C-alpha cells in the first residue's frame, strides 16, 4: 500500500516518497529489534549465515583451529577470504575467541 501511495504521484509535481520511506524504516526498525532480542537472549547463533554456521560448528567440537585448518576441514568449499570474514563476525558476536596474532592466529569456541 505504501508503494502504491508513492507510485500514485510518481513523476508529477506532487511526488512524495514519504509513505515508502516510512514503511521501509518501520520494517528496518522491527528487524533490528528482533536481532537485538536474539542477541540479548544469548542466542546469537540464530543470526549466523549458512557459511558462518558451518565454521562455528567446526569449532563447537572443541580445540583450536587456524584459518588454514578450517579451509582444509571444509575441503575448500568456502574461500579463505569468506572464512576470515565469518571468523570476524563470530568474534564480533563473542561466539569465538582469538588466540595469538598474525600467521599463528587460532580460534576456539568461547562456550567451552
């Protein structure tokens, strides 16, 4: 309905995109609130993408893994750049912790 209201006066002197912007911002606010509730319930795992979940499950088993070890375990299904991005996201959500720096960096599950 918001889109129709916006399109009704499209390319006229009375063009008004406010209904569409209001609808879009309301949806974004609702989604942000849902994400916040998931994080507050200590279930940030539900916010993960499929690839992030796959990497997280490798580390759920215990032990520590490097980026190269994760790549080998996944048999090259996920590019190393994506693995690194996923690890950053998992660190941000406090699901993993980083051990070491540089080439010797390893990751492990925080819950263990």
